[in-house]
């Protein structure tokens, strides 16, 4: 496990106040610095708040993604995509 970790909550808020091109440029530099520090970065975005083009643009910057969804009842599920083998939905 990496010693250095950074969490950015949330890219959706950033996109509310700035355009996609500016956010992309900022994140390109920022993720480069996270990588240079050999850190683990976690960037949170509400995919339902953005169009497919925005999400595709953002995905270019990251190694993978963790999707979370509500399941039946009060449970949540997640799946990991793009890092190793993509697994199916798993209960949290």
C-alpha cells in the first residue's frame, strides 16, 4: 500500500465552476504530481451529473475507476474497472 494518498472530493463541484478544458488541464498537471510523488489518488465525480463526453474526457486521466450504485434495500454495490480484471458488482 502506498504511503502517500490524496482524495479530491469532488470533480463535479469543480466542473460546476469551471469549464471542462480548464479542469482537464488542471487535473493533467495535478495527476502528474500525484504520480511523481508515488501517491495514490482518489478523485470523486458524480457521473450522473455529466454527459458522456465529459466522463470520457475525465477517464483519460486515470488508471481506473470504482463505480458505486445503490442496490435493493439500503445496500450499496461497487465494481472496479480498468485496473486488473474488471469484476462484477459486489456488495459493500
